[in-house]
C-alpha cells in the first residue's frame, strides 16, 4: 500500500490544484487567497514538486514581483523539456536581485542573488555558453562581495561551474566520433523510454517507460539477432508504480531495480525462472539503509554489486560502493570506492565491465561539462585511475545519465531526447564502425577438456581472407566464453587460439545486403596433449554423495522434458539443447560433491519426480558426447548419459 503512496498523493494534489486554479480563475484574487496560494506553492517547491508549484506561482505572476518571477524560472529549470522557458523569467528577475532577499516571504518582491547562478545554468543548458560564462563570473564577483553577510557561501561550487563551462566549450569544439541506431520502433511506442539495462551476453534488455506519474517496466529477448516485441512485466514484478530498471546480470536471469519507496530510495532484485520474472525482493541492510540508494549493477561473475548511496562516511552526496556476495549468496559489507572515483558531489549509475577493470558511471564532479556527465575509470593494480569524461555529444551541458556499456565498451545502450517530451533508446558505436553498417560475428568459445571459461590467454583474430591482414581482435568473456565482434561486410577468416590448444579457423562471408546482421560461430578448441603432462583423476563414487533437504533455487530448472537421444517419440525440432546427465535420483543431494564440474544444473519434472543432475548445454549431440568422455576421464563412471532437453 505504501509503495504507491507518493503517486496517489501526487494525483490527489493534482486534483486539488485543479480545483484551486478553477476557483481562482473564476473570481478575483484577494490578498488572503494569494497568500494561501503562495504558501501551497512554497510547500510543493520545498519538496521539489516543481510542476505543481509552477502552476500556482503562475497564478501569482506579476512583473513587479521578481521573487515570484524567480520561482517560476527555477521551476521551469527543473522540469524536463521545459528548461529553455526559464531564461526570460530569470533574466527579468536578475534586474533586482539582492543577497538579503527573503524568498520565502509573500511580501518579498526582490529576487535572491542566486538568480544569476540559475540564469547561467539555463544559458548553459541552452548552449549559450558565452552568456553562461559571463553570468557565472558576474555572479561570483557579487557573491564574493556579500561573503559573510548571508549571501552565497559555496563559492567552490561556483568555481566548479565556471570550469564546467570552459570544459563544455572545448568539448563541443572537439566532439568524439559516435554512431547511433534506434533500437527499434517497438521500443519507442511510449514517450519517455529510459534506463536500458542489458545483460552482459547481449540477449536480454529491460527498460523503463515513464507514463506520466507511473513507471512501467518492459522486457525483451534477442532471438536470432532480432529483439522481440517488449512485454510489460510491472505486475509480474509486483513493482508498483515507482520502480526504475537498473541492471541485469551476465545471462539476463537476475534483474536489479530502484524503488522510490516514498522518497527513501532502495534497491530490489528479481530472478528469471521458468520464463517468468519473480516478484521483487528488497536487498539486505548492507545495501539498503535509512539513507538513499539509487542504483545497482552486478559484475559479470555475479560476485560483486556496485551501487550508489548517500550514507554517512562517504565523500559527499551519492557515492559508489561495492559489496561482495558471501557463501550464502547474500551481500556483504559495502566498501566505498574512494576519492579517485567519488567526489564531494553526486555519482550515480555505475556499470562494471571487463572483469571489474573498467567502471562506467555518471558524476556532477570531476571535469563535468555541467550537470551529470558520463565517465569511465580503469582499475590498474587494484587502484582506480582518474576518471575520463566520455566527451561531447555523449555528454552535454544538461544532465546526462545511465550509460549502459556493451561489447566490452565498444558500444552502449543510451536513452536520447528525440522530440518534445520524447526519449528513445539507441545503440551506440563508440569511435569504431558505424552501427548502421555493422554486422556481428558472435558465438561461444569453448574448450574440449574443461567446462571452465577460457582465460586471458585465449583470443580471436578476424583476418582478411585474401590478404591475411588482421582486421579485428577480440577475447572471449572471462566467465561465459561468449564473444561478440562488430565487422564491416567482407570475406573473413576467424582464427581462434590459446596456449596449450590447437588453433581453429573458420571462414565466413558477410555481404552488405544480407538482412541477417548476425553470424553465429561456436568453436571448441582441442587440447594439444603433447604440450602437457597427462592428469590422472581419482575415481568418483556417486554413492557417497549425501542427501539434502532442498536444492539451491539458482541451479534448479523445473518442468523441462529430458529424453534419451534415441527416443523416437521426441521431435528433434523441439530440442533446446543437449546435456550430460550425471545422476538421476528421487532425492536431492549435495551438489558440492560433484567434483570438477562448475556448471551443474538440477532438472526436476513433476511427471516422473526425478532430480536429474546435468552438466553442459550443447547445440549438437557430438559436443555433448565429447563432454561426456571428458567427464569420464575426470573420474566419473561410464554410466553417465547424453540427454536432449525440450519444453
């Protein structure tokens, strides 16, 4: 009930406000009525409900009352897509601005001195940079004169804004090269489409559509290179009307969200189980506190959560923290990332990539162009390096937030303004190929002798098939083995290599008018046994594995059909994948006893009530057979079987 409190209260206020405006419009305003309107407007203004406040201030608009004119201007400055309307009001208010103006008083007709500051901000947002810089410098001189007299006290912030203006001038003269492609018309049906959270493997997206006072959460999967029509999942999540999407894990099975919770600000999560999202669950007290938490994203291996909070003990404002997942799967004590990343201003929207070595985030500090800018910082030798501004036009003089990196930072998903009160999600190319003329070579990099993902010794080179020149380089993801390479049309030779394994090559041709923009190449490298000493594994006795009361839900798959590969009653066209069944029992057992298997999944079907302990998901029977022999070499008995899995 409390989850929708703010929205319902806002609606009630809007209804009451309509009555007030109607009644005032129908009769002349008495001084008493004007005082009541001013008091109500001040209340909305205090709680940053600028649209409601502005409608009341406009009722009191009088060219001689520059305090009200100032309030109208600052309200517009805080309303999305209305900010340019602030300039004429603030220009008028600046004609009589005083450091000792009592802005909360109905009788005050002067504007406060910080009118100049907000006027400069309005100029900057409208890209009138020279005017903005001159106004800021003038304001600083006036504020300096009134220091200690109740005037502007935080001159450091004014200096930071002057510097931001100079940075904006330089950045706009030297824009970074980007290309952009609209994600699809299905993702633009609403007006305000924001917060694109995309899984590391690029297969899943969750985003937020703002419908007036209501936030709607939508979800889509990419199948055969094409995003499916987004589906609304707000009710499945039991998210209420005040949730925002934050991030997804590696394979799109865990979603993190922010929930306003009546101005408290908390982080929640949901799991994708059996093709359904579970109701959101609030994260523990190491993450959520009595202070404000605004965003969270998880590392590729799922072991660390990077999130923002304005809790005590930080550098100032919202700071970025990291928490480690403990043995029970819960989040441990949070650690501040420190003063290299965090500033005395606000940081928000952290995203971590490349095995926790590159952090993307937004900040009002550092060398911002004004408002929030997007930055990235590298972790070298367990130390964060000075953040780098991503540049113009990714960043502007307004607030620029929620930059979701993809493809190891070569691309990104980003919400951009395209019209009045219209935002759409774009796929960006960052300094490389034009995403409107780009094709993808994607797949999974596997090894024949282990289920573990390849490490840093493994690489993929894409060569010009005729000249032999190396055109593109990539490495598989350190945890999943998946890879994705953007290429232009051409004739290629993909070379997959790694220390201790035979090199594998695959030829492929991509033509410009091919409607299929994705080429899928899964490769399994074969161990070169001449380079290593043979490993002798002890035999594993499955009878010794103890029975447990329940199975960890994160590895449990329910109600899938598991059949023998030779079963003639199963249509092979329905097969999702092949797997290797290690055991099948009526009772659950402790999976930690399955040595040398890191991807164990337990499949349970109500029809036969068997718990089937399986390893691997393979596109072909041959790959599954190779993995079965590998497990036997690792000490497992011959009585383990290849199975085919279908819905």
